[in-house]
């Protein structure tokens, strides 16, 4: 088996070391970001809270209602819904109706920067709204 020339081995070792430093820096940066967000509202990176949960109860995950919002479900600006974000259900409010049946939602208890446009397939009826629980 041939030996790897020394300059080539140094380049490979330096590349591996640099990649390790970058990965470690990303891990540390993510940890620092979640620690500073605990004083305000956390970034919904895992919706949403992979760090600390939000302080407002309305911003916590909820159980899905099981009642899908389909093309025939009447929605208007201000309607309360449940929105799926990465497999977790959150209370949301319709803030816009867009073409193609897409719906702009605001996650209750979260900053406006987390508003997003979603297909109706990611929405369910929020039963707590009709029961006066929300």
C-alpha cells in the first residue's frame, strides 16, 4: 500500500480539523441562542420550542382536534385554527387568505416573525375557540 505524501496528509488533517471546529461552533452558537431567548420568547425552531417553552399558556402546543380544515371549511380573517408545525399542533389565527387555498396564520403567543403561509392540509378546526376556552 502506498503512503500518502506528507503535504497531502497535512491538507486532509487540516480540512478535518476545520470541519470539526465549524460543527463545534454551530453547536455552541445554537446553545447560546436558546439561552438568550429564554428571557423573551424562544424561536420556534423545534414552532417551536426546542429551547425553553414560551411564557404564555396560549403559545404552548396543543392536542390536535382531528377535524381537518379542507377546501369546504369556511375560513375568514380572524378565524382560530390549529396549525401543524413539524408534527406539533399550535393555536393560530387566520390573518390572510391567499390564492391556491393557502392560508396565512399567526401563531398565538408568538412574535409576528413566525407568521407563515400554509396549505389547508396543515390546519385543523380549533374546538377550544367554539367552547370559549381560548
